[in-house]
C-alpha cells in the first residue's frame, strides 16, 4: 500500500518534459518534490504565477508571493506573474497540460466530487470547478476507500459534483487506474496489493485485462 | 487630472449602507487593508462583498464580519474563518459560492463592457442550477457552457504596489490577483497604494491598470501585509 509520498512519487512519473502543470492542495502539492532532475516543468499557481519554486529560506518570506494554498513560496528563473482572469484564461483555453488534484469521490464515467459535504461547513470550490471543466488531462490523487472501508471509486458520485466526465487517471494507495468510456481500467497495483483487494475496494465498474503489474517506485 | 485623496476616510466617504463592494486580494495577499480598517471605523452595514476570500478572524474582511457589517459574501473559498462559519450556520450571513475563474471573469466582463460570459466551470453541478446554458463547438466537439453575468458593483476597492496621481497602477508579484479586474469593474474604483508618485514617474510601459478605471487613489497609512501560511525551508 502507498502512503501519501508514494502516491505523489507515482504521479510524478506522469509528468513529461515541457509540461505546464497545475497542482492542487494536499498530495498534489507533494508531487513537485519528485519531478525528475533535469526535466523542464513549469508549475502554475492559479492565483497568478507560472514558475513556482520551493518554499523560501527562513527570513526570506515575502507576503506578496504566495501559492494558491496561501503558502509563502519563491519563483524560479523564467517565471511570470499575471492576474486571476488571465490565470483562468490559460486554464480555460487548455494551455495547461496537466492538472493534478485531490478528490473525495470519482465515478467510473469520470465525474468528480471534491468540494462539498452536505451538512458540513462548505468552504467553497475555489478554482477546482474551473480546472476540471477545462483541463485536457486530469490526474486525481485520492484514497481508494474511506475510513469505514467504503469505496470512493463509484458507479455514481453521492456527493455534489465538481465536474462531469473529466477525470482521466487516478492514483490511490492501492492502484493506478485509467478512466475509460467503459469504466475504471486497472493499470498497476501498489506494492503488496493484490488484484482481489483492488476489486473489493472498487464499487464502480472495474476492467481488468491480463496480468496487472506492480508499480515501480523508487 | 488629480485623483489623489488624503486618506481612506475621504476615499470611502460616500460608501453607504447596503452598498455592493468588490475587494481585491487572494487570501490576505494584496488586500486593501487600510480601506477595510476605514470601513470598520465608518460602520457602514448591510454590505454585499465580492471578494475571492473572506479573510481570517482578525484580519481582512474578517474584521468586517466581526462587526456584522456584511450581509452577503460572494466568494470562491471562505475556509479560514471561524466567525464566518458561525454567522453562516446561524443564518446571519448570506453566502454565494462561485468558481474562482467565474468570479475573475465576471469582474473582467464588467470592466470590458460585456454583459455576460460563457464558461464551462460548473456545468453539470449545482452551480448551474437556474442558469442559461448554451452549446458551442470546441476542438471539434460540442461542449456546454454556462452563461454568467458581469458583476454590477457600486464600489471596487483595490490595493496596488505603486500608483500615480492619474490613478495608474502597478501591482507586485502575486498581490496582483483579482485587483486589476476589480479595478476595472467598479462604478467607483478606489485604489490604495504603498507608494504614490506624481504623474510621469511611472513608466507607461509598466502600468497594469490604466488610470481611467481609477477614480480615487491614496497612499495607505501602514501595511501589515500579514502572511496566512508561513512556509519556509532551512538554509
């Protein structure tokens, strides 16, 4: 089974040289730490920055320089600032190659729910609805099952939707899956996890073809 | 052309109860903190505030929530505020949550003189309820869009890094965020700046917001520029 870092490391392998990538809050943010050295990737922060760098050194924090999670950050050479309308303009016009975000539920048709739990304080969708409605490639980092061991990969989302038919790939603590027109297609197993365990943890339609390899993570 | 006013109190003199005001900023970054302090002092009530976030308990728009001056918030994310949550759950405060890009683009539409925009954000979700939709061809496939209306705000209150007597504005780093679009969108736009200079001292090529959009400008008395999440690494 993968921990959060393992999920982040596996997702990092999906990033290609020359990509512009938007990382959501939580596990997706960790992905930045595992992009292979020498690969040219530009991170977009939807509050108005292309070329997000690591956290600043102690004492060098700048209140004017934050990411979408409101954390102090730095820029890397070649970065640029812009306003929020342009930021979502480049998202909507599909200039951003890859969006990585978290989810509470995903359905086997690619629907995603990640912003609201009825009866609980609703904080808002932030930029998530814009991102999922427009991104050309969306990878979701999520837990396969909830604390009660119930599947979060479903036939139909039970929570209010963030977007419809948009998720392309899912990486969980148990597996890597593609979302296809036929349902969730199992691609890889997490180390030590059997196909049977993934089957039991997946409520939505699961396609298993041939031998499923174990994922390779350094 | 001199748009300079003495201070926040003078800039906000005609903000009345029940006004709709836009407030720039993302989290606590690039918020018009001097204007917010002046609005608290002024005590205007029943405000509808359009702002990406609602501040924290003791800073930003959170200060106006504490004094119950806000009737309605229109935001994309309101996470970090216990008083906000209390007022929302007790029904004292009305909240309209909208996607962040929709918020930005509805400001942009107002500033560009366009009555509405079409966006895919929220299609198939509860955000789409009651809204007109329309299908367009995108990359060879039919895709559904929501029609979202340009904002209609009495005042836009923004914060810039530098400004001049004509109201030309330059923003700094990610403190730019919603400020330029909101500056374009207010019937009356008030800009507070860290540095205020005579006309001619800013390089015209570097101006982000042309002064035509700005009605009043003043130098903020002091800037705390509070950091919401101080994340660092060791040297």
